[in-house]
C-alpha cells in the first residue's frame, strides 16, 4: 500500500492538548458503554471467547487512550493478551498505569502490520475511525484488519454519526443554530478532505465485502438511556461530552486550512459563544452502530 499521511491530512482532533483529548476519549468511552448497555463486545462474541480452551487474544486498532482495552481486561483472565495500536501514540497512558497484559504500539490501518501480529488474534476491535477513513477505502481498511485475525476470529467495528454527514440522523431538541453551524463546517471539511461519507451505514457492507461470514450489526439509540436508571443525569452527560468534542473539532478544522465560513479562530469563537448561549438542557439524539463479522475458518 502506498504511504499516505491520513491523520495529518484529515483528522481534526490532533491539534489540541494531548491530555485534554486523552480525557475526552475516556469520558466518551463511558458514555458509549452506557449506550451499548454495558456490552464491550457483542454478547455472542463474549460467549465464544469464554468457551474457547485458550486465553483470548484481542487487538484494538485506533486505541487512543486504551480505555476500551483497559475495561475489557477487567472481564478476562489474567492470561489474556491485549494489544492496542494507534497512528498517534500521544494519547497513550503511561505503561505503568496499564494491566501487565496490555501492550501498546504504533500502527497504521492503511499499512501492512508486522509479521508477528498477523493471524494472531481472536478479536480485532476498532471504534470511531470515521474521521480517518478516506472515500472508497473502507473495504481496504477492513481487509487490512482481517489479516490480524486467526481463522474464526471476529472483526468488530463501531461508528456513530455525530454530524448529519455521516448517515445516522443526529438531531438536537430544541433546534440550535450553533449545532447547524457545527454540522455545516464538519460536512464542508469532510468533503474537502475526501472523507468516507458512507460511514457508519456502510460498515457492515465493508465487513461482508472482505469475505467475513456471520455478519450483522446493531444500532443503539443514545436517547434510550433517558428511560433507564441512568436517565436522570443523561442530558447533562451528553451535553458535556458534545461540548468537549465541539470546540476542538472546529479549531482542528481551522488548523487544517478551514472551510467556507470557518477560517479563523475568531470564527470559532463566534460559534462557541453561540453554543454557550444555546446549550444547556437540550436533548441530543444520535445512534451508535456496531457491526461485526467472522473470518472464515478456511480461505
């Protein structure tokens, strides 16, 4: 595969403080985990791991702060082997803060992986890479991740659509002009850098296209949490998470050249000020989509 600077050219959340982004990723994980009913993996995959005679081996691509791996480690035997890879290692926690069975390293989802990783894992997990996937290259990413799996292993891919451009309808209640400006800038940036606008809806199709079997997906509506025992604080949590995502996204877009209507930090300040006026107890409605497939036992 030809080398390509994917993160530098299109990933807008690299421009701010590494610690702030690390903390945001951790908060986002717990929000997503509540939406997906506490299931870090689809239940049937957890059952398959429990039933196998050897300790599971799991790799997460685009691991970020490694919060998902850290939480998964708590549910597995100490002999389980967990690996996290990311193009940008600046969000990694100190190795001393991780369980001893988690190893982190640099990896690029567009490049061949090192030979010691190939065909080695029972599960490969990837989440929220929509800002790094170029148009037309989703199947390429899935195919490359598949090389990491043992025959019979599972590829699990989770995405959401935080702005309407990414397929799953996201709304705010009551309507907000600041939200519209955010969506508009994000859509223009995605078009500018050639993002895959088919995500997350095409995720399952990509997994099927590369030859996986027993494929399926499930959509998790975030607003459903409002009607659970976590509902009391849910609006405040989702608004806090969005606020932590809102400003660095817009400033990242400006740092990467901007788009029409958003070219300077002053433009961002204007949208942020508007958001401060409008946001409070608004309900943000969106979904997570988790797709999965199984690598065939034979070619």
